[in-house]
C-alpha cells in the first residue's frame, strides 16, 4: 500500500512539473514503482498511475527533441544552460515571451545604446576576444524582418555631380538590353536563424533566397560604431538535428561609419543533398581595415536594362580603387536575387585614377525594383 501511495504522489508531481523538465526524475521513479504495483495486482488505478508517470517522462523527451533533435546539446549562442535552453526554445516557438530566462550582467550597457535597446530580437551579450569586441545576438524564429531598407536605397544619401550622369549615359550604348524575365523565384525569407553581431553594428534587414544550385542568406547591416571597420561573417547551415551541413564565409573590406553594407552567404545545394537547411546561424566580427576608405572620392550609379543591371563607378581620385557592389533584386517584398559586382577597367579588377568603370549583371528571375550597396577602397598593389 505504501509503495502504491508513493508511486501515485510521485506520478502526479512528475506530471505537473514535466513542462519545466524536472518532472522527468520523479516520473521515472513513479514509473518503476507503478510497474511493480501492476505486477502485484492489476487494477485500473494502478494502470492510471503507470500512464501518468509515463506521460511525465515523455513530455521532457519531446521538448528535448524539439530543441536539439537527435543530436547532443550544442551552443545556440544564447549563453543559456541546456535545461533553460530547452524551455526557452519550446515555449518561444509557442508564442510565449520567455525573455525573462535571459540574465546577463552586461545588459544595462546594451540598453544605453538607443538603436540596440529598440531591437526586440536581442537575446544576450557576451565578451569576445581580440578586435571583435562585445557581441549581441539576434534570433529570427521564422518571422520576416521589418526593414527600412525596403524603401531606402543605400545610394540615396550620396552626392552625384552632373558629369557622372553624363558619363553614365555614354556607357549605356555599350550594353545590349535583355528581355524581361517571367520566371518567379522561389523564396523563403522566413528561414529560422540566429546570429551574433558586434555592438554598434545594426541588422537592418534579413533575407533568404534560393535558386536551382544555391541558397543564400543575405544580411543588410549598418556600421554605427563610430569607426571605420573591416567585417567578416561566417554563415553555418544546419539540418533539423542541428548538425552542421555547410559553411560560407564573406568579408566586407572597408565600411565607413554610418554606411550600410551586405553580407551574403552561399550554400551549394549539392552539399545540402538538394534540400534547404532547417536553419542557419551567422557570426559577424569587426576588425581594423587594411585599406584606405575611398567612398568620398568614388561615385556609383546603377541602371536597370531589361532583366539586367549596369553598375558604373567614377573614380575621381589619383590612385587605383576597388569597388564591391551588391545589387539586391526584389519582386514585391521578396528578395529574388543578389549579385556581387566589381566595376573595373584594368586586369586586376580595379578602377584607374580619374576613370569611369562599369559592369553588367543579369538577374534570372523577374523583379520590380533593386537596391544597391557598395564599398570603395584603395586597391593595394601586390609585390609581384
């Protein structure tokens, strides 16, 4: 009788505490005692106790699988213990606000920066070594980012002399126009993700697009650190079990303070067995740049021609420069293509002093608008 009463009490306690995981321990004990009681005497009450205790074991297991799948626990960039991470993920996915689980002594320092304090996706802060400084993390669990970049082109704030537009019109004759494409791109901007950014580096917009051969996470970032920075980003694609299946790295050489720039990952579908990843993560670090910023002496203009875009860059300085331009193609609110273009007029993809260079890029899918982001910096001569 005492064993039966004990098993009933433990089964009820385990069932009630199973949503916070610790219920698995009394449930396991109650399950063992219930089996003993059922063997001694088969009654409906003893079977009920058995099933209640079994439920208290199954619930925490389902929560773990929902968080980590069949893999061992791994760091999700939130600085949370394993049990807390499981609870956070499960109930956040159910739409509950679980931000109270995140405790960090450095959080007041983040709130002191207005732009970061307004970001609802901040989940933690940690110190990182070397030049990368402090980091904050953003978590996008399958929701589309609201973005000011939808209505703001990175070229809008630049000043262009009349001579630039006159030179650009002369370039139009060098390129043939292409017919408009009627192909509609597959897109999945709601791809779940999380990632770390240096403090002062803002996430303006976030997209995910695919084609027949690749799939691409695309971040639009803004440097608000007050310094000139070089940025590096590592994108990692993971499967439903959290296993790493592909890695992509990207560098933005010279980004002035206040400038917006693009980080694009590229996952080859052959490495993904032809499927999209279940989620991806990104880690952005900032460093002191090697080259001199030349954005104040280079002007850039873009023109849509059929299903192509022409990018022209005018180097008004007395040194060679390099321009890295990203053209984002949109069909409505969907990102359908992202092309990295380097205008050049010499063999080493540079722009000679005082010259105008151009390049054309083709989009495969139909689009109704573009956004252009670029950096311009000194082209360092090689020793060879």
